[in-house]
């Protein structure tokens, strides 16, 4: 199975097993969240498990969006950070509804036709785009042994944390 990842046969977005971004893909309903943007209902989802590339922080955090009723073209959004469960401890953000709705609006502005069947529509978000879409600078998190630490934070930012002491006290 590892060979499939290495050869690029497994795509980094939900519901795209063994298919490329150019292939028409329906998003699975399990694990999706509903959101209404400008009067239209959509379902969105971050894959439950990282691909090998995402786990190593070689590929970005992605999520998929499609119309809740009469799904057509899937929107695949790539963010400028790693998944929260990446193995390298790279910084990440929480995918919140405000970000999803901003990305849907941006994709519609760029020509995403959510009702028409066809290949997935790719939207790549930059660092500058995040601030604009969120309405504030992004709050990055850094995965840590017991949880997430705000970027620039320290051990004091981890509630319910156990300190490990070396040697005998």
C-alpha cells in the first residue's frame, strides 16, 4: 500500500481514492458538516486520516465541499499549513465554518459551478488569503506531545498537562 502513496495513486482529498483531481468524484456523506453560504446548503469535510504525504507534511491540509442537495462539482481547498495530525509537528489551523464559507465564496467568484457535474475545482489559499477570509490573522497551532500549543506559546498553554521530570527528585 505504501507504494501507491509513493507513486501518487492516492489523492490527498476526501473521497478521491485512486483518482486524480481531474476525475469527477462524489464526496462521501459520512463525517460531513452542513453549512449554508448565501442561501445555498453545502456539505464539507476534512478527511479523517491523513495521506502519507499529509502525515509527513509534504502535502497541505485540504478539505472538500459540495452542494448538500443536487451535488455536482466538488470544491477541494488547499490551505497553507499542515494537517493537525501531521507527524512532523508542523504548524496547523483549525478548519472552522467561517473559513469554509469564505472559501466557498472565493471559489464561486473564481468560477466554481457547484451544480454542474465535472472535475473537482481546486482552490489554493495563501497565507494572505487566510487573514482576509477569517477577518483576522490566523491562529496557528503546533502539535505537541499532549495536545496543541498556540504558535509562539509554551508548556504553560497546555491545560491538563503532565510535566515529565528527569532523574530522581
